[in-house]
C-alpha cells in the first residue's frame, strides 16, 4: 500500500466509511497498524521459513495468532543485510 503513511490514510478513509480493513503481508508494520486501529480487527500473515528469507530481523513471531511487541525504538527490528543473497530460486 505504499508504507505506513499510506496505510494510515487507507485506515482513516475506511473509518470515514465505516468499513473494516484487514491488511495482509509478511512484515510487521501491518501488525502495528492493525493493533493501533479500531477499524482493523486482525491482520493476515505469511509465515515464511527461517530468518534468511526475511527482510527484517528481530520481528516478533506470531504465536497462536498473537504477537508480543518489542520495547526497542521504532518497530524494534532491523534490515537483514543478507536478505535475498542466500535464497535458492
């Protein structure tokens, strides 16, 4: 959707129209947006293998449909410098 700012705009528009938003992706910003919005009761996720295939490191795992938020600054994770380098296609 273009990042956190665009998702916030989508959620604001949905709220004005009284429509729920169910974001789906395999990255954590969608979870943070869902957790912080009454218009987004849950988010879909894709659980993809180990950390080699993840763009971000330190993402909280989804366990039984829930996540525990980090107390680190920002989203609490960092870019994976090896993303894509070790993947076999």
